[in-house]
């Protein structure tokens, strides 16, 4: 049970309306209280997409709907959404108000379904779960209620080299656009065809329709998103390859790609294995050329660079970054803080994944969504040398208190704009390096 | 009967207390006429299509989060406070404007209500949360803001906070601001101020030479102004402390940056603690600036000083204002903003020789809590500068704004709410949002604001380019309809 939370690092279930916003030309329709959309917009910032933010239709529950139910209002809003907005997919998400009063949302969306509209509904009452969890609920609802309508044209597992990739919770992972684009580039480099499903480099709803055709699914996540691939396994018999943290930099990207190739071979993908191997080598060479150039700076720069790091983020980022920073920059991970409200059954694995970054040292791991309490723990800890704190906007003040460098990479943050930067892959590792050391150098005035 | 009642835990929402509305289409003059002596009998109109509004809980938080030494607990699911980090940012970046060198971390908590709490109640969780926040943050006061979920399941927040207050010995204040209660998110301001008025403000010990300024976090213009009269501003509530709030009752008078914002607290300070309030709406445009300073002088017994002050300001700024009028002559504008501030902007535009072509104002209060006609900003604007066509009361409904802007295509869009400038820019209209609510006040404000407007109009390369590449999710059908197609009818 999670109790009090200070400094929220994620939002509630209805925050997964951003999962809809991430699909090109899709619109979330909020059947919720009036402030829900604003809260979500304010949490993520610069996240309106095609028809999110102030554009999203909303029933704006009032006292009247709480007392008499809001289905009539919902019907009217949906009907007029079709007149006002030009969209390819409509996903009705519900807030606490609709959840508690018990509105029968399906009965309303069914009316539009009968007219052949591409409409989906999903319960996302805020008290139900977090956006990390309900991201899966939204994706699964779209699969059950929309993708299912195109199954006759898309036989299960009919394309040997097609995979569906699930790696980021859009917007919650600030680098989702760049990361998905880079995953796509890497997997295409190996010879796969890839459905990334979100962002401008996906094929929108048409791409979603082909989900059943994939030979298998790729999940890059410690726990969030797993219900999606499990659902697809049940539904289409697609097995899934799981890599439980973000592959950042040389070692882990190569490990990810090689393990993926092994998995593909076992599942009868028909790739040009030699070409795939060459692709990895070329990418690695380009990566290590940079690391080689940089090593002198890392080893010789005399004016103070960070020598240890604390990260406040979700499990996938903490595990991916600790490995990368230790082995590929020499920054030693000290206490690490996982703030994604990791479910009980995954905690041991998450902790093990982070600790496994090193067999030479013990990395203390704290898992708790109450990030304010975790900050207090860190306030009481001192290490020698310059520290680096990587986290959300909340952590900037802490970094200042502790005289640490600070890098903003997590929600919520007013201190950084992320557009299409990627942190995964070889190029992502290089970008992390640029960000950390440019930050350090920018302090010399 | 007074609109202020500190004996009850929950202040009435604006729709009921002031008769405020969120739907109107006509001219500004027609709206003023419809309100004349109606004392809240305006007829509201609903929309059969609507987009996301704001809600009271974040506006209540807006009045509480920036109090230096208080802590905030949102009693609800984790999502109901996830935008409050924005106030933490504001506090940090604007602290220097109020002479705070080391802004401290904001203390913002959520009781994190979950499904089982909606069945068994969240009271126990709230009790535990208050104790933990007291231990962890050592605040001088704790504010508990409520949410839809907490409101519907019926947690007894008032009893719990009163018990905690007795136990801990600091004010623990229940602030009732469930989103579904009101379509007017400024009801959240009233909720926050009601909490402060009933639990924080104490009776005066003595009168002091301070003037309460109910505002957000704008620049410190009042310090220089009040110094001329021998007074200092006491800013409420951002950057105040629980202590300075407690003794706001000792001020000589209260002024407001925006009558919509401070309506309730200004009236409460006057009616309960005898602090007179400047009735006149804030000093935007020459006519209103003169009225405002004269009322200030009258209350302070310094009428001659006020006249001398105005004379000096005129001499200094009128030549610059004349030059700006020449530069901006005949330019058209459209305004979208909260009620009183938006109405003040219309005055400011007219004062600069521009022609307001319309406005989308988030709601309309036919009367404020002080029930004085002098506080009616829109009435002043219409009387001083003439009628404004296309005056739409519209609670941040982007689809109407897009449609209207596309028709009117003004030379500039002035907005004062995040997200609203985007559509001006997408349509190639220079768009300006000035976050500092004090920026346009007084004679110097007219010049400063006018220069920003002229700059925005004259530097339009960016919006022209954006227009060429703008993505538009609105249907062709919609762009051809009357903008108020969905207002007041079941279309």
C-alpha cells in the first residue's frame, strides 16, 4: 500500500490519456471532472500533440452529473466531437467522478460503434492506479476494441520479421519520441520491420491494425507495459522478448541487440544474420570512436567533474543509466532511488537489476513513490568528491543544497525542454555524456 | 446579506454567491446592461460541446502553495496535485522579485487515495498524512485541499483538520475546492482565501503602515508607489508568511491586482477585520489609474499627495503614451483572459488608441463580494472607452476561440492563460501573453505594455511562418460555423 506521497513523479490513471495523444491523429475524450485535463497538461508540459491539452473534449462533470449520472452529457460531447475535430481514433477515458458514480460508458460508446466509428473506452479513474499502470490498460483497450476489428486482414504472426515494440510510456518518458525512433532505426538495421505505434515515425492507426501480424513482441521495461505483451500472447499467441531496462551506450545496446537476434533466430525470423552482425559492428565502431576521443577529457580534466551519481527515476532508467555511467564514463553509482511505485512482485527483480551493474561494489537501492522522503534520506548522506543528481525538476533544489551537479531527465520538470532527443542506444549514450559534461562545463563562467 | 461568512467551513461557489456565469455572447455593453441591478440574475448558457476546463483545486493551491512556511496536502488521488510543481517553479524563479534570496523547497503532498479508500473512506489516511507532514516539513500551517474523489466519498475533512489543529498546535485548514462543484475555477481562489480568513488571519494588535496587496507573483511595483505615501506593501498570498498573513488585519487598506482574484478576501478583511478595501477596479488605463490613486489617497487621508503623484506621472509619461498612440493607432486586438483582468486589458488597449474587436473572457461576475458598483471593471471600461463587440464569456473553450480568431483576424491577440496564444500564432496573428499581472498598471505600465504590443505586432515573422506549417485538428465544417453554435442549444 502506498501512503503519503511528497513530490509526485508520476500522475494518476487518467494520465494515460497521453498514451492516446501519442498516437498520430487520435483524440482522448475525457469523461471526468473539469480539472483533470489541466492537471495532466500541467504535469507533462508541452504535451498537447494533435488533439490533447486544451483541445481534448471533456464532459467537465458538475454537481448535476455527480447526482444524475453523466452519460447524456457524454453522448452529446462525443456526437459533437465528430463534428468539430477531425481524428482517426477516439478513446474515452474516465475520471474519478465517472468511476464513483458508476456511469455505464460502454453503453454510450457502443452507440457510436454501431455507426462504425473508431471509438474505444477505458476506465482510468484516478484512484485506480498510476499512469504507468493504466498505460497498459489504454493500449489493451485499443487492441481489444479497435485492432480486433481488423483481424481478418491481419492474420496472427503472419510476418516473420515484423515485431511490435513496447518501450516507453509516452510523455512519462520524456525521451519517448527519440527513443522509439532510435529503437526503430536499430531494429531496422538488424533487418526487422517494427511497429512502434506512437509518435511521428509510427504509421498511426494503420500501423496499429497490423499488430496481430507480428512474429513476436519486444518489451523494453522492468514492469510497466508487461500486461500489454501478456495480453498479446493470450490473444495472438505472440511470444515476447523482454529486456528489463533501457539499453544506453555501447555495452548494453550491443547486449540488447544480440539477445534480440538470438531470440529472433529461435522464433524463426528470416533475417540476414550476417548483415545484422555487421550493422552492430558499425554502430559500435562509431560509438567507441567517440568514447576514445573523450577518454582524455574524462581522465585529465582538472577542474572538477562529477565522480558519483544518484538517480531519481523509474526502474528502467535507473538500471539503464547506472550501468552506463559506471562502465562507460566512470561515474560511480551511489544510492539509487526508484520512484515509479514499482508493484511488490517486481521489486526484488528491479533491485537485482540495479545492483547487478557492478560486481565490485554494493549499490544501495530505495524503492518508494514518496520521493520527498527519499530526498530526506539523501540529505543525510555524504560522499567525497563532486556528486551528480539526475532526476526531475524537484531534485534541482536538492542538488543545490548538496552542491551537486544536476541533470533534468524526468517528469515533472520545468528546467528542460526535450524534443526528439534519444537516450537509448549508442547515440543515446553519447547524448547522455554530452548533457552531463556540457552541464558541468557550463558552470564555469 | 453579506457574501462573507467565516462561520461555515465551505464558501459558496461563485455561481451561487455572486451569480457568476460562463456562457454569454453579445457586446460588452449588453452584458453590463444585463447585469445592471440584477444582483446575480444573469442567465447562464451551457455548451453541448466542451473541452477541458480548469478546476478549483489548482486555483486554491495557487493561493496557498507560495506561502513561504506552509505545507499543502491534496486529499485525493495522486493526479489531483500533479500540476502543482509549476507553483514550485514560480516560487523559485520569482522569489527575487520579493527580496527572497534563498527560496525554500515547496512542501506539496498527496494522500494518494486509492480504490479501497473510495470504499472504506480516506479519513485515516488523511489523519496520518497530517501528522507525517507536520513531522517532516515543520510547517507553520497545513492546508488540506479537497478533490472530487474525497468530496464524493464524503470524508469529513473539517472534523479531521480541526482535531489535528488541536493536537499539533498549528493551524490545519480544510479548503473545500472539489472540481465538480463549480464550472468557475476561480471559485478555488475563494476557497483558499476563505480558509485563510477563517483560520489564519487574527484580529489586529495595532494598525501599521502597510497596505495589503492581493495578487499573484508579479513585479514589485507597489513598493515604490506606496513609499510615496509612507506605506509598504504586504503581499498576499504568494511570498507571504503565515505570520504576515495573520496580521494582514493590521493594514491601512487592501488593494487587488485583479478584482476577480481577491474579491472574497478583500471583502472578508473589510467586513470582519475593518480593513477598508479600494473599491475601484485596478489601475489599468489613465481613467482607472486616476480613480484608483484618488481613492487610495482618500482612504489614507492623503488626497493632495495623490494628486501631486498623478500630476508627476502624467508629466513623465504622457509624451511617451502619445507616441505609442501614434504607433498603435487603429490596430485591432482580441483579448482572452480571466474576468476583471481581461476587462482591464480592454481598457488598456483603448487607451493606447487601439480597437478591441472582441474578447473571450473566462467567466463573468455580475457583482463582487463587496457589492460595490465601483468595482465593476467592465462597466468602467465601457463607460470610459465605449462598447466592445464580440464579447464572449467563454471558459477557455479553444474551439470557440479558434473559430472567432479565424473570422476576426485581429492585428494582435492578448492572452492571459497558458495555452491560449498558440491558436493566435497558428493563424498567423501576433500573440502576446504577459505573465506579470502588474506589468500594465499605472502610467508606466501603459508605456511598458504598449511597447510590448508594438514589438509583437512589428516582429511577426515567426507567427507568419508558423501559420504556413500549422497542424489544425479542427474540421472545415467547424471553421465555417457560427462560433457559438454549441452555446445554449443542444446542437
